C-alpha cells in the first residue's frame, strides 16, 4: 500500500472538518457576558449600554448570514449612541465587533457562537431557526429586561 493510500482516510476527515461537516451540531442555550472585552457602562457618567450588548449577543449567538451580522453590528452602534450620547463610543464599539466578531475566529463571542465552532455564515434552516426562536423566547421569559449578567465576585 502506498503512503498516500494509507493516509487517505485521515485526509478525508481533515477535509470534512474544514468544510461543511464542521457546520453541524446543536444550538446551545443562550449565554452572554455583556460587552465582551469592553466596559458594560461608563465609569464617569450614568450611561449603561450593557443592554445593547446583550441584544447584540442574541444576534451573534443565533448567527446566520453576513448581512444579518452587518445589521446586528449597526444596531449595536445605534443603541450605544442612543444610550450614551456618544457617537465616538458607538463608532469604536462598531469597529471592534466588525474586526473581532467573525465566525471564523475561535472566540466565545464570534458570529454564531451558540453553534459548535466551524459553522460558516449562512442562513439557518427552518428547523434551526425554530430552535433558536424557542431558546430565545425561553431566555427572554426569564430575563425580560435583557439585563447585563451580574459579575462574579472577585477574591480579595
């Protein structure tokens, strides 16, 4: 047996993982960390934009098309500007999510983070959409204000 023939099954598995095979899996229940890697609110004023981030996380958790991501990012910026009054802050957050939120990144806040890693951008099937809608309704029933998660106490 040639070396190539012996490695063919391994190469097939690798090819599968790099393609649509990695896209399978089940959507996990929604989770949020607020404004990932960014303050949830102003340390100086009473402005609190964490609810904007939680709403944005719902869209990112669900995933979908590149256009849906673009619109979610624009809505985050609009919400942050509305609650903070700062266009500069909104622009900064928008730039951050555009640069660091792609589905191909191995981060807990990537586009489609509710799905197993490797799912490409694209429309959800009707069954996937139904599951996402059910899980979102369940989350919203328990968290109607889309409030920020309470930070864990730090050890002193």
